[in-house]
C-alpha cells in the first residue's frame, strides 16, 4: 500500500499549503492609514475646528459659511458633550481625544452647550456657531 500512503501524504501537504495560503493572504497589513488633514482655522473653508479644553469651547463663538463642517475635539481628560440648544445635534459624551463633527447646511445661529458643565442659553460651558449664507 505504498501508493496509497504517498497519495495521503500529498493530500495532507496540499491541505497544509492551502491553509498557509489563507493565512498569508489575511496577514496583509492594512497600509495607508488615514492621515488626518489639519482642520482649517479659517471659517471660510469647508472645515472649521473647535477645541474643547479647560472646560471651555475655543473659540466659543465661531462664524462659518453654509456647508461648513465643524469638528470639535475634546482635549480635556474629563468627558464633555457638544449639545445644541435646539436639539439639532448632540455628540453624546466625548472622552479625551474624541472628535465630533457636524455639517451646517442652513444659515442661522446655533447655540450649544456641554451637558455636564453648561446649559441652554449660554450658561457655563457653552458656545455659538453662526452660519452665514
Ligand atoms: Cu463639559
């Protein structure tokens, strides 16, 4: 039964190679990690940034053009929220390093606050986004 043994060996090797092949393909590293584009400081572009630091939004008052995406970044070690007075947006709790983005597609004045540290109407930790046509 030498022939049978050889065939069995070949089959076993084939299975092993197949398994290896599958492993190899899944080992392919995910390259090209997204490089973070620097947020535009200008309120005239398509993007604007608000930093959350020391229990405050900076800048607290920001004027942008319609269609601008504002990204808030929490640089505090405590959690904060970005919550619109009128309920248009609500980030939920942002931990340190978390970001929240919202695109303003309508002109108007959008007051917002942090739920734990501020309140509607500009109380405590709060800010205003003014969107101009
Ligand atoms: Cu807060």
